């Protein structure tokens, strides 16, 4: 299949298969919530840093504790920790389901078994995801804020080293771009799933072997960049719109009612944004999945097959 055909097929699967989109929607909603928490905290830190009095690591929690009862604070912290764990882990579950279901749809199999695919492939996908921890912009922003907060004059050096590692990780991610697809789809000679090491090796070999597809990969990168850019815009707009309307309502409504309306509006906006991100996320992942499946059908370039005469001579 040509790149255009793969993109067209990926979009057709994205529109048609609700099972795939459901996993993408929940994953996108949780990722948006996690990004919102990161944004709110980092904006608060940035403002305090520019004012010359950067907040500490637990300043947010201490500030909340000053204004609410202890029982409410404990409930809030426990709920927040559980939410962070779910928002951190669930996208890895969803990715296994999305890859597997998209592959089934492409092979014209019945598109079901998402939960089994999610659970069965969770640990290898999670491990691969964490190997490239420094390749995520959210991680880099968090670490930069920690360096600015606690390392003083050494912060510029630490940030420079961090950025170098970030760029190096992005290069590694390019060569291991098919690793997650490999652990979900690829089978060895005995029809067994392969481990993380073989998945990374298989991905590296595919990218090196068919580097001529770099134009197509660049197109996929553009889709990813577009999604990240739109995600960033929406993450910034959601709290801004909710806070703005909540503040406006405080002019003529009781504060508790005004901020409740703002909170409800924020939830609605997150739902709408997540629905949009789900399409983009599933579409992008399906493109990679179909590309992997198509490239895996091709002959490995380091394999040199013997002719029947040569095989006979060996015997």
C-alpha cells in the first residue's frame, strides 16, 4: 500500500470502529486532565518564580490545607493521587487495545477483545513508554521547574543537559517507533509474542531497512505535532474559559454558585476536547499500526535467500 492508501484506510477505520474510538476517548480525557493539572501547577510556579519567590514542591497542598477542613483535605489528596495514577497508567492500557483492535479491523477480523488486548499488552507497552520518559515534553517541563526550584546557580547547566537528553531521546524514539506495535502484533517462528528487547530490535531494523519511507514518517510526525499543538491550545483555553466565566458570574451571583457553574463548564469543555482528541489520537496510532503491518510483510533486507541449487549443495 502507498502512504496515501494507508492514511485513507486508517481514517476509514477511525470513523467506522466505535470500539477503537471508545478506548481513544477515555485515554484522551485522562491525558487532558493530567495536562491540566500540570499546566495549573507550572503556571503557578512560573508566576511565583518571576516574582522572585518560587513556591515549594508542596506549597499547593499546604495552601489548600489552610482553607479547608482536615477531612476534606485528606479526601482531596487521596482522590488526587488515585486520579494521577489512573491518568498515568490508563493510556498504556488503551494503546494496547487501540493497536490490537485497529490491526483486527485492517485484517477484516471481528473487532472485539479490547480489554484482553489492553491487559495482556500493558506491561511491555508501559516499559517501552517509560524507557523514553525523557522524550515527553511534560516530563521535561516538570524537571526544568524542579531544577529552577532547587539547584540555584546550577540550574542552567542542568537544564542544558536535560535538553540534550531530550533531543537524544527523540532520535531514539524515531528508530524505535514501531516497538509498541511489535509487542502487540508480531509473532516469532513458534507463533509466540516477542519481548521488549526483540520488539525494539525489530523496530530499529524496519526503520533502517525502509528509511526511504522517511517522507511518510515525516507526514506522521506532522500529525503528531498538530495534535500536540491543538492539545496545548485546548489545555490553555479550558481553564481560562472556565475561570473567566466563573469570575464573570461572581459579579451578580453568590461565589459558590458562580464557581460551581465554572466547574461544570470546565467538565463539559474537557469532554468536548477529549472527543476531538480521541479521533486524532486513534487516527495517528492507526496510521503507525497499518504502516508497521505493511512493512512487516516485506522481505527483511539482511536476509539473503539461497537458490534451490545452493540448498541442494548444502545437503
